[in-house]
C-alpha cells in the first residue's frame, strides 16, 4: 500500500469505509481469472472515468509502504485475462498482492498468485475488493452465478487489520 491507503484503512476511510468482497477459501488460478474478469468488467462500467493506480501491496507480507504508479483500464484488463497474464502481473514475493485503486478512492482491488516452487505445480491465489456495498453486491451476484462462493460480510477495516496481523 501507499501512505494514503495505509492511513485510510486504519481510519476506516474510503475505499475501506464499507465492506470487503472475498472469495471463500483459496482460489484456483482459473477461478481467479473468472473472478478478476467479473470484477474488472463491473468496476470499469461503474468507474470508467476514474484514473487508476497500481501498487505492489506488501500489507499481508510485512506492511512495507511503497509508492504506486499510473495504470489504465486497458492495462488492468490485459493483466487479468489469463492465468499467464495474471502471474506476469504479480510480484514473486510471498503474499505481496497486486493492488489497483481508483484515484477517487471508490475501490481497492487486490489479487495474489503464488506458484508452488516445491514441484507440485499447484498455485495459491487470493482476491479481495473494497468498494461501496452496491458495487460489491453486483459483483458478488455475478460470481455466485458463476459458481464461486463469496462473502461481503466483513467490514473492510477489520479485514485489513486481521490480514496485517497474520
């Protein structure tokens, strides 16, 4: 996270003033493609005029605060279209998420992909999205229709506090 997002989650300010959408359990790489596709499509439709920023988010790793950079909706979509493109858009560091947020602070989307280097070939994926409840419900309904189990019950501030302490 950058300094502003770190401060905002601690104080429960946007985009962390509402709830967070999470997929229950760990995601398969193919399910992460579906999840990101639904989320990015809905976010782009709702916030197409917003400027985006991307950040290597160390919140779940060690809390390191760093700077972000500009990205476009087209770049975000290109990162999330396949398992290979998702993997390429992620850090190689453990539990360092790719974080994308709108400069208007309407949403904060995070995802993580870790390929098991122990030889099994399995991957661990995570996804969460902080936004207003209406947006979260729309995306949750789309994911439920695709057979994914999701939750929007957690308060974003509490969720990030728990993630930081794990």
